[in-house]
């Protein structure tokens, strides 16, 4: 499924819609180049799950992972850009994180350790400076129905 996101608000709306459908054990794999919208999506997703629109959501670029407690349980936000390889994930509470909800930026660096059944969101620039196209794959069609912001 491909969705056009006209602006940041559309990205935030999509993040909230997906957050409402997530349950422990779900993994969202966020792909796309630098500035594609992955962090905007992740920030909106986490704020929605935490029910706190002002929550501080720092990028996990340097720590590689930021854990959060939400009403739906534990959420781990990974940024694997600087990861040396999939084996390093074991030092980052990866197995524990798989039991909660995971947001994984640069998921290709996780190799075969990315949970099966992950929702893959691939962000690419749209036809204007603020627009994006996002391709969603990996979830059954019934979980994706009604996601157009």
C-alpha cells in the first residue's frame, strides 16, 4: 500500500493511526534516506502512544536505543545508523524489546534479527518539499485498511 503524505501533519496523523493498531510484539521498520520523515513519524508515534503531545523524544542516534513506557507497554526506539552489525543488537536489549513495541530506523542493519511480521514503512520524497510517499508492507491488508490520513 502506498500513501501520499502532503505535509508533516499528514505524517503525524498516519503515525497516530498506526499507533492505535499496534500491540506488544509489533515492530515498525522505518526506511528511507536522511530527512525522509522517519524521525518525524517516530516522534509522533511515541507521543501518541504515551498520550503526551509535548513529550521529549530525542533521537536515539548516539545511544542507539531509547526505551519508553506507554499505556500499551514498553516501546523501544532504535536508530541503527551507527550499528556495527546485527550481533551488536544483543547488547541493546533487542530480545527484550521484541516482546514490546519496536520502532526501528535503518532496519536493514538488523539483518535477519528484525522480527518476522514487521510493518515496513519506506519513506521517499514527494513532489513538493513537504510531501512524502510512504510504502507500507508486511502487515495483512485488514490491519492496513483505513490508514489514509
